[in-house]
C-alpha cells in the first residue's frame, strides 16, 4: 500500500484561545421552531470575536433573575453570576453574535432565552479552546439532539462539495424539525422518541445510527445528545472502524442535572 493510501485524511488538534470577558446585550431574537429560539447579541466587546471550531463552547454569565448585570471586578466576573455553555452559531467578528437555545421549560439558560428582550445584558467568556480540524475526511457522520444542532450546522457549512455526510437528528416533537443544507452529499434523517419515553431518550438516535450505510475511508464522526448516548455511540463507532481519537462523542446534557457541563477533550469523550 502506498504512502498516500495510508496517510490520514484529517487531523484534530486542540488549540488554546485568548480568554476575554465581553459584555453584550440582546439585539433581537427569532423563533425558529416551537422549542428552538435564536438570540442575537450585540456590543462593542464582540470586536475580534472568533470561534475556530464547530464544537466550540463559550460561557454565558447571567445576572440574577430580575436584576441588572453588575459591573465586572478587576480580577474577573462579578460574584453571584450563574453560567452555562453554548456553541456560537454565527457572528461577524465586529458587533454581533447569534446563539441558539432549546426551550425545554426549565433551567436557567432556557428560561432566560424564553423571556429575553432587546437590551437585556449578559457577560460572555471564551471559547477557551478549540478542537481544530486540518485536512478533509473522506466522509462525515453527524448525529445528536436539538442541543447539537448549532455544531452540526457549522460542520455542514465547512465540508467540501460532494463529500458523503450522514446526519441523524433527534427531536421530541416533529414540529421542531428544521431544514439543513450542505455542499456535501447530504443524507438526513429526523427521528423522534416513542410516546411516553423519558426526556432525552436516545434510543431512536442509536437505532437510526445502526441503520446507516457503511462508508469506506477515513471518516469523522460527531455525536452529541443526552449523556446516555456516549457509551453506546462509542461502541457503534468502534464497530464501524472509526478512530475514536479523531471523533467527538459527548453528553451535552444530563437528565436531572441542570448544572452538568460536557467535558472538553481532544478525542471522543466519556
């Protein structure tokens, strides 16, 4: 076998980013589906903002309910602010940034996004680090629930034309299905839990993965949903011959744990 046939088609490398505190305010919002809202933030502090990798996370610092955002301290964020992590969806590097929120009826970030009004302020921090891809996978597998949709959209926007890409998305309600586009050769499936399923049931997602066509070559996989998806998704990828050191498998949230934050590593993460 020649050197060109044995080389890896792509690499993933963790790079640190400059950490900056940014004070921003809500410019407007868009209700994409019943359970999915896009909030657009603006402010001079967004000058120079960038997010090198599709799965980046920044941290949003919220003021106490019903109170204005306090002034920052010299050594960091004011005390008493709660925070959550979200994937940047779109930005201009000068004055605005869009974030997508799943409205699930509870939790700090969901409640804030549901009631956010123009002029409401938050602090942002990060992304602290980025898992940057160099090269081009022979094929892509992107799967997750609505919380993974911003990262999946960013992956779809980055891939070369004609590259095979299988996408499986889980939503509780068919009304929350969204249109996706890509220059890649897109094979998209939406799946939904059975009536009476527990919140975050990943069984339909895993069943759909098992039914995907096999792919040849050096592929990249990204899977993110409720924490229960991690172990079986990793087992599935191993069966498919995917190198877990160059895949991303994450529990973006955990049933019954509002404070849970997905770990950030350089490979598939438990």
